[in-house]
């Protein structure tokens, strides 16, 4: 692969990560010129139900819990992301959230889903309309043995720069390994910067493989924590996400004629 092809491949991967990414913040709902600092991240996803296609955001449960702690005070969730050189944002209320509260079930997987709705029930806003939704029914798991696999995630939701944009970016690298803790598997992702990625919790962890001129893309985890010395990043891995959490989501929404937002 020549330098031009390599640069194009990395741009395609970066654009893919950004296209599916969203930052999550909390707002009072009162109009303001100031974009609230994000408390976490998420990935736009979709999956099939008998009644249609469900759209929403995959994120970390502790990000949801941080929002819910203020929800009783009239707070709403704010979605934001860089698009075409600007930061766009919209506020959403009345969203249905599916997750297992850690305060009730200690040690439960740190995964959550924010439901937008089925088919045409998505909020009308350019941020959502111009984003990409990953099809969770079409995972292309890449495995471990191929050293050509590289990975990436949107680094987080740091404080804004002087020009108003979020000071964050798609971090691309590799060298992740699987670790087991209790009944679950996690990715241990090297953090060579040794700096905190605060705000990345809930971001999708993507893995990529360039084969025969095509870049394969696979959503294989959700960022949930970082090492105590910022030397690695922890992400919930494939087995629980697709073999337990996704079937649980489908069973929940399928068992109800409609759901209460």
C-alpha cells in the first residue's frame, strides 16, 4: 500500500468513527448560546424488530446514570458532534432508556441504550439526519490473530476550544487484547498518550481490516473505563454486547405493543 492509499484508508476509518459518534450532555432545557460540556459519548445504532427498525444510541450505563441523577430537576439530554467544521447540537426529552442500574445490581455490565423510535419516529434534526447508524444485526467480527487489524474510537468529549469546537478527535491505533473479569470479556486498549480520555465513556470501539481494496469495519465494543494510570482503556467486548444485550433489547421491545417514552 502506498502513502496515498494509506492516508485514504485512515481518513475513511476516521470519518466512519465520527459519522456514528455522538457526544452526550445535560441541559436545563432553557435556550442558551453555550453548549453544555458533554458527560459522555455514544454510537448511533439500529436493529430489526418485527414492527420495524429501532433507532437509538448505544452508550455506557454510568453515563446514563450521571444524566438521570439530574433528570428530576428538569434536565434534558443534549446531543452534539462536529459536522462540516462546526459543532451542531440538539436537545432531546422523553427518551426511553434501557439499562441495568449498577446501584441495584452491583457488577452488572456497563451498557445502555437510548431509544429514538421505530422507522420514521426519529427526532428531526441535521445532527441525527446526517449521522450514520450502525446495523447491530450485521456485525463483521474480525477476530484476534490478524496483525493488520487496527482500531479506533472517538477520543471523548473534552472541553471546548476557543473557537467553540469540541477538543476531541478520532483516535486510531491497535494492539488491543481481550481480558476476562468475572463472566465478561473486555478489550484492553493501549493508551500511549498516558492522558485521560474523560468523556469517551460510551463511545463505540471499532476495529478495521483492509482487504483487497476494501476497508472492513466492525463495531466490537463500548468504551467504559480507563486504567488507573491512564495506560490502557477498557471496553466491553463482543460476547455480551451481541449475545446477551442485543437479544435482551429485542425481547424487551418485541414484548410490548408500544413503549412509554
